[in-house]
């Protein structure tokens, strides 16, 4: 954890982490969206598209908005995004048809990706390059906390509301503290903006320039594989846990994300002192074995142990990948490169639930999903090896 002398103990860094925490909290509650859609009579085929609509909107929109976000406009964009997220969450109890759900998910995805992109555009100005591993480790830890807390909390809330859509609506309250944090950020951001060098003109050429440094493209590909593999667990584990007799399926997310958070908290100071390439490749190979192991899990205890191993691997892999990409990037376009990495997450959260839903609708067993996740983790390991992290970022 950051000391009082650490740049990560500054108010702007902490505020941005908290805003991200509240922002991701409204996404973490959708771990049970697939069974909820089945409960209101949505066919499996359309459920896959509804699951994917929110991240699809984020995937398509982020490349358009990221180049235009900077210090001067990030705060107003964040305010508007939080208000739109509150509107989206409040609308879920009223969306019961396929067209209404598709439109709502697209609207929600657009609001969420705008918030996260603007937050990231500010964050890179408060992370020292020589401590990028720690900075992104702390930030990503705060974005993961909701996935440890919200599923179990939502499971406890469900008996007291009409259905899952009303639980989603209650999550609109998380917008309030996030919105309030923006007000004291204003003077700090304006001061930095006045002293900052002009940003490069945002255009497609800028995106091509951001992709030019050696290793950036392979690391973005690895990020896509890592996130896609994990989405196949996130969206389809509730039903799998229930089939094993687990009373509270939210425990999978509590255990796995709790392990991720603990791993990051303990290992965060080491992330800037290790051979990133070798450790990341080894972690991804172990993660592939973990994914494959779910195919033979038959009891709740082993299921939760496997969740802990999965979370531990993710706790190492994600901050190492983020920090390595940060250092590989052109220093003048680190904000843009970081948002391109977030675009891989958007793409994964679109492709993963859509593909998984289609596979299950076609009658394939869940073991097929686990095998696909394992293959994606191995593909990520190969891409990391190709990026040459040891030579470039050690």
C-alpha cells in the first residue's frame, strides 16, 4: 500500500481510484445477467446478444473518444457519464423486451466506457513512469474490488427485491459518492493543465503512432486474450457453481477476486523489480492449466480452491501486462495507449459473453468454454514472449 510520501497517496490518485471503484461496481452486479434473462423468458440466442451489447458499445466507442480526451475536458465528461450511468441503471426494471434490453445495454455501455476512458486520461498524469507497476497495480486493485464484493452483496440483496433488475437499479446510488469526488479534483486538474505541454493532435495517425513502438501490438493482443478468457468465467460461473451445489454462487467471485486483491496488495512493490516477461509468461501458462482444470471440478470446495488459484494468477498477470504496456508506449501517447488497452477489454467483454452464449445455446458443454479459455491464456503467453519485455522493459 502507498506510504504518506508516495505519489500514490496524493488526493488526485486516490480520488480517481475511488471513482473507478464506484464505476466498476455498477458493472460487477451483472455477473448474474444471463440467468436473469432466462428467468424473464429471453431466448438463449438473444441473451447472448444482450450480454454482449454493453461491452460492444464500449468497444466501438472507445477508439472514437479516447483520442479526444485530455486534461482540459476529462472532468466535464466524467460528470456527464456518471449521470447517464445512473439513468441506465434505474431503467433496468422497465426493460423487459429484447429491443428494450438491447437499447439499454448499448446506452449503459456508452456511458460506462466514456467514464473509464476519461478517468484513465487523467490517471496517467499522476503515475511516475519509474513506478508504473505499483501505480497500475493499485489502480487495477481498486477496479477489481467490486468484483469481490458486489456479487455476494447482490446475492444477499436479491431476496429483498422483486428481481435482479431492481438490484441493478439500486446500484445507481453508487454514482453519488463518485460524482462528489469530482468537485475537489477540479482545481488540481486545472493547475496541471495550465503547466502541461500541448497534447499531440488527436487523429488516426496518432493511433498508428501509438501502435508503432516494438512490443505494443503483441501486448495489446495478449491483453485481448487474457480478458476474453476471463469473461467466459465471469458471465457463466453462476450457473456452473449452482450445478455443483454451491448455495451462494457469488462466493466464486468473492474468493477469486479476493485472491486477486490480496496478491496485488502483497506483490505490488515487486512489480517494478522483476523480469516482467518471464514472470508473465509463466503466470499465463499456470492460468491455462487452471482454466482446463475447471472441466474436472465436481465439488464446491475444489471449485472455490480453483477460484483462488485463478484469482492469484490474474492478480499477477493484469498489473504486469498493464505496466509493461505503459513502459513500451511512446511517452507522449501513454494515455492513448492505455485506452487502447482498455479497448481490448471492451472487445473481450463483447466477444466472450456473445461467443459463450452462442456455444451454450448450440448445446455445447461448459467444459468447451473452459478449454477455450485455456487456449486463449496460452495464446497470450506466446504474444507476451514475442513482445520482448525482458529486453525492452527490464
